[in-house]
C-alpha cells in the first residue's frame, strides 16, 4: 500500500516566518508534487520534482521553494509566509515509466493558516 | 486556453440517473489520463486510469477521444454516495510527467 505522509495536518504560522512543509513517500516514486488548493481555484501545481535535486516550476511558484535531497522526501519552503499563502497544501507522488505516468498518490494535506 | 478544463457544475441529479462529465486538454502528446474523486476536506483519490481508448469499472466508464482531445466520465445509476468533486488529470510538461489537474466538476446526487 502506497503511503504519502505529510508532516502536519494543521499549521498556524505568523506573517514573515519561514515555513517548512515536509512530505515523505515509501514507494520509491520518481515524481513528487506540491499543490495548493483553494475554494473555486482547484488544485494548482506549485513545484514538481522528477528526481533527486531536480525540480521544475509549476503554475504558481512565486513565494515558494522546494528541496529534494533524498528520493523519498520532498519539502516545500515558504521563505517568508504571507496571509495569501493560507491554503490547503497537498503533496503527491507517482511513477514515471519512460513515456507514461502512473496515477498520483496523495498525502492527507496540510491546512496552513498564516496570521 | 487552459491546459485542462472542466465544467465546474454543480450537476444536480436524482438517484438512479446517468450523468456524464467532460474534460478537455491541450497537450496532444499526453499518453495517460486519470479521473480522481475528492470528498469535502479530503485528499483526492484515484477513481479510474485511462491509457488507451477507455476503461470501465462497474457503474463508471471513462472514454478518451484523442482527435477532439477530451476525456469523459460516465456514471450510471447514481448513488447518494457519488456526491463529490470529480477531477480530471492530464500529464503536461516537456517530458509529459507533470500532472495537471482540471478545476473539478461538482456532482450532487439527490434522493
């Protein structure tokens, strides 16, 4: 059974703080993703990683950075949290079979509130 | 044009009805497609994968139309428990491994 684990379900941080969201998967997946989900806006891709130390910007990377030092772990970093980063953050992972993706498996989400 | 587009709904249908959603995509090179279901305040869960022309699983049928670049999801004999948001996912990006979600279609099944 694939497991994607996010470090926190709920998080409250102050404006200007540096925030780390951690995600770990146990199925040796190459691909890992960070999305944020807001009402009426669906899931928007922040960053994507297809290998250790490799990353690509998604649709909304501004204000975020990522780190993937080990294959199983993908961290999302808010350098200086702002109130407009209050959202649900979802991590996912998937296999990539050369020309085709398998489905993505999601963590349970982190609901971040920036005050 | 958005890369992956869905009608947001909501689709309000009575129990037992048949309902269909479409999802259009812009990347003609995409090889695999997915439908996810998301319940309120929960993470998305895989409903169906589509790797060729279509897939069927019980009351659910997914079909792919490559020429017109859309995939559809058909739900027969709707149940109250089918009420959820249905998300279409299409790989994008240079290597085709960046999974991009549509905005989702909300379904409400009424007694």
